[in-house]
């Protein structure tokens, strides 16, 4: 399940795992103007783990999901 909310200054996307028997905690993605954050509760420590991506890093991650093994440098579109 996916939920999308527009808060002041950010778009918040929550991904809920509805897969198999080994369900993971919800993932929350916050899209700000200058960065994206990904948060997930670690049930072992009861702490939220947070990763911050620049817009370039997130673009590279999205592209990497469909590329074969290797090392790449993505170029910016001209225009």
C-alpha cells in the first residue's frame, strides 16, 4: 500500500509492506526542494533510521534499478 500526502514544504510518501510472511516496517519518503529523506523504524533498536539523498543521488538510484552490473556516470539532459 502507498499513501501520498502533501505537507507544508514536503511531499510525504509512505510504503507499507503487504508482502509475504517476513513483513518489513513502513518506509517513509519525504521529498523536499533540495533533498529526499528515507526513514524506517529499526525494531531491534526501536530507533528510526534516516538516509538523505540529493536529487542527483535519487535520480541515479532510480536509473540503477534498471541497469545491468557495472559502473556508470549519468549525464544531465541538455536544454
